[in-house]
């Protein structure tokens, strides 16, 4: 388990005098923006500066996306709905029927009973998984999405792309 410890050390200012913005850690990025984050000195230096901050993913993407000269950035982008599937404890009974795993900081760590809810969700990402506690959740999701992709493939499928046909957690795939 990891912890965040407050210190009396004052953090130096961000590189390049960047203004730090906060927001979602979940993004849909353009190819040009990804290339920018991998090659631009400001992006690399901001990542290094962020190493000892709490939850850098909540400021890294948002800050870079606000740079006027960042190719492929979408600073004014908005997303209809929510980009991630998440079960908050206070929404139990209204937006979902409860967490079948367990809650950590009022966020559901998905259990096997949450699979159908995740699959039926329109979201691109899901939060929160704990493979050490519920390993079959991710195994089942990987199997389902691999089968779905292979079923929709428009190119010849190599045998090594397939998973073994018979498995203890076979799922019916409605594609």
C-alpha cells in the first residue's frame, strides 16, 4: 500500500513557467498531441517535475492540452457524458445497483458481479480495478474484447491472436 506524506518542502515552480491546470486523468488524444507529449521538451520536463506530486495524471494532460502551440491539442473540447465508467458509493441505488467488489475512498473496485454493468456502459474507460484481488475481472474483459475484435476483423487472423477456445470463464459474446 502506498501513502502520501505531507512535507515542509516547497515545490519549485513548474518548468517554463507553465500554468498548472487540473482536471480528468482520462482523455481521448489525437496522434499529433501524443507525438507532441513524447517529443516536446516542455512535456518531458513537466513529466519529470510531476514525479513527486500527488496524482500527476490529473494535471499533466490538462496542462499540456492548454498550450496554444501544442499540435493536436483540444483545449476547448468537451465530452458528452462521462468518459469513464465509475461507481461512486453515494450513487448506489440511483445510477447503479451497488458495487460487487468493494469500495476504496468511495470508488468501487470492480468485482465479477460488475462485469455486465461495465460491458453495457457506453464509456471508453473504466475505473477501478484491482487485479491482485479480483483477477478474473480483467481476464474476462480482455477475453470479451479480444473475441469482439477478432469477430470484427477485416484482415486474416493469425492463430496466435486467439485465446484458447475452452476456458473456465467462457462468456457469451453478443456482437
